[in-house]
C-alpha cells in the first residue's frame, strides 16, 4: 500500500500506543501515569501536532522549557493551578526549579517515545528530534550531593537521651516500634526505607544458621503486596548481630505468633502517595527528629536516605 497518502497521526493518538506497550510489559502503574503526564505536558507547551511536524526546534524549545519548571509543580500551591504558559510568564526562582537529573529523566522519556515512533511510523518519523547529538551527563559537585551521616552524626541520632524519649514519650504520635526499629535497621543494613517498612514476618528467617531478611516483590501486576525498585533489588540481607542482640528477631517472631502480616503493622499504606508505607516514618525522621537534634539545616543535605550513603 502507498502510505504517502495517509495523514500523519496526532501525537495524542500515538502516545496511547506507547502507554499500552508499557502496560503489556507490566510496568508499574505509577510509571505509566508519570509518563502520560510527561506527554500531556509536551502537548500543553508545544502543541498536539501530527508526528511528522515535530522538529528539532520543538526539541530545543522543550529542553529550554524544562530548565524553568518548578519542582513538585502539582503539589505546590502557588503553581498547581497554573498552566505551563502561566508559569513561564513569571520566572521561577532557581532554588525552586527541577533538578538536572529530573530534566534528564523527562527528556529520556521523550527520546524513548520518539524511538518507538521511528520504529512504528517510519513513513512519518525518521529522526529523533528530542535527542541531542551531545547528551547531558549529570555531574553534581560534591557539596550538592546528598550527604552521608558521619560517625558523629550516628552517635547523636541514636543517643538514648534523644532517640528513646523522642519515640516513646512523644505526645504527637502513636507509632512507636516502627520509629524505633526502622532507622536502626537501615543503619545496619543500608536498606531503602520502603524495603524495611513493607517487611513481613515470614520474610525474616534462618538460612544456613544465618538470620536474613528476604527482599522480594510478590503479587499480581498492580496488586503487589511487596514491591522493589528494580529486579536487582531482590536480595537477601543478613541481619546484623546488633539487631539480633537488640531483640529484633524475637520481636518479629512474637508478631508472627500474633498473626500480623507485616512487621510494622502500625504503618498504613497511603494510596495518595503511590501506595507506600514509609511516608509517616520519613516525615517524622526528616522533618522533625533530624531538625530537633540539630543535624538538619540549610547547609546540609541529609535525610533518612543518608543511611544508604553511609
């Protein structure tokens, strides 16, 4: 057949095919939703055009547009109700803009989509207008990287005079043992916070005389009961002897006997925040505890994730 007489489809039509492919490949719903938002933003700012009419000028305009976007645009009150063009009409302060890493991620989504169009619609698209010949590499200065905790930091964080009263004598929350165990577990294992919060008693067991935590993703697509960041995140974590000495295994075994399906059963899965368990723990540790003990301030980029960098 002669494809030259067929009209070039609109981007809004073909990007749905890409989303369908992502679903068929069982990518996470959150990933698919974020990808669709990226495509909608392109349409809002550049326009919904036939795919053969997007040019390298559009690619350059899009990259320049990303440099001026505010971070957390959909959540920050002064930006969330504005269109992209309204946001661009008044400069966004540099400190409020999205990071270079985020820009690279968004551009990568567009280049991936355009690679698909080159394969599926070669009669209309023969070059990737969003891909630069010179690709950005995110190289951050050491002072701008998320910092690790020093040995002195760790001594302050886990000083019993600060740590225990903040958890067990705090009138502002009713969550105790998750706040107690989760930072200690992360410090001694390097696990991500969500990996710890999703822990189940049955995943803590003895393997060849060594107590381990088996990190696995289980459940059907979109209904996973435990999740990991990537296939490489599935792993076995030996429990540190200090954890065992503190009674963590006994704690888990007791919860198992009581019939709890999760070790930190007090944590509720928040569907408004990507079905995660860790939100309250993260907020308490980052926004309250680190500031209260004087470690977190404007000059230090530290958070719960700093345990992994330590």
